[in-house]
């Protein structure tokens, strides 16, 4: 099938990892956003690849292996054409666990679940205060040396942790939530530039608030975690909708959708930022992929800063 648009490539870090400028986040295929349909999810993942997406992101905790299995099945026919990222370090009780033996166990499980010989990009899902980051990255380096992992990443780490990790083995990417609504990572970006580390922005559409299809929390499935997030609280929801309306008006002036404007904003921040929007709809993937062709002017960026100077109202957590 002919691609509607092929996203350009971007480097993540200075170790040789190159991916499409817009990736794909697979959490929603297995967790977090209510019931999903595996057949539809696989169709969506394969459509993303047809459109030129090469970075596909999952994690052990997305369905505790089920998300990895689904992504592995979807990408099996094109394994050599894509970069598969996964993560370790959380428990079923949503605690953290980055003990070396646990890392090794999770990685072996992930290799089986994904049906791959190596993981292209391995992240620590969250920092573990009980395990020094030097020990964590030392174990990750062992996995690189063993051929089980190619590149290393961290998620939601602070600047001090990133520096200490990078001193043990080069870190290619930091993954943290980043969007027009969630900007608290910005003080860390200069550290990444200094060290030559790329940035992967998860939830670049603010967990759906910036898709043009946001709903009141009561309209989501009971299992949908957004029902408890502060952006959807009754005290904040209308104020955030007002922000969305102004952003949508700007997007329409650009001949774009709200989602495309939001992704283009991230791409314009730095040339080593790669957003990974997730979707279970091929049509949405087509829309997101096309955002790579949208250019925002300095005036556009200034207006977005004026509309949402501090991000969404209420912060990105519950």
C-alpha cells in the first residue's frame, strides 16, 4: 500500500539510533484506555509502519506481557525495518523494582514475548530509589554486551540521574511525558542537549485531551485511568476545554487538526524530539503521521505559549 506520508528521520542520541520523527506508543493496545480489539490494534500498528513509522514503543507492564506479544505479532513481518522499544522496572503492585536479577528476568521475558533476538531500545520505566542508577545501567550494559539489547534509555529520570547513568554507558533517549499540556520536563532538556541524548515524548496528545475527541471523565469506560486525572477534574475540565478551543482555532488556520498542531509543536521544539502518539485507529495513525509535514512559524509558537503558558490546568497527575 502506498504511504500517504513518510515521516522524516531523527537521531536519538549519538550512538547511531535513528527513527522516524513520529513514533507509535502501544500502551493503549493492552492497558489504560478501556477495552481494546487485538485485530484492530494489529491493523493500526501495521498501518503506522506503512506510513513510515519505525519506532514502536511498549513495556512489560502494558498487559504484563500481552502488549509485547501483540506488538511482536504485528511487527513480525517487518522486524528488520523497525525499532522496538520496551521497558522494565515496575511491578504488578505499581511499585518499582530495578534489582539486577529482576532486570535480567524481565528482559528475557520481553525477548520471548516480542519474539525477537534483541531489543532495540531498553528503558528503565521509572527510577528505583532502592537501587543505585549505576547498578541499574551496569546491568543494562551487560545486556548490551550479551547482544540482548542495542541501545539504552531512561524514563521520567531527573538530570542528576541522567548524568550518573550516562557515565556508566551512553544513554540514547530519555522518555517522559511532554505535550502542550505537560511541560514540566523542559528544565531537563538542556542536560540532554549537553550529553547528546535524544528525547521521546510519551502522551504527546495529553492522554487524548489534544485529539479533538476529549470527553467528560464520566463518559469514559470505568477502567479508563483518565477518569482520575487532574485535567478531567470538574474544577479544571472547562478551563482546559477553553484552551483546547483556542488551540483548535489556530490549527484550523494552519489547515491542520488539533492533534497535528500538537505534534508539530513538539517537533518544532528540538530536532531530536520524537513524539509517540498511541491510537487503535488506522485513521488516527494517518492523521498523526501527517503532522510531520506541518511547519509552525515563530508567531504560531508564541501564540501557543500565550494560550497555554503553563500547560493544562491541574497538572498531569491525579
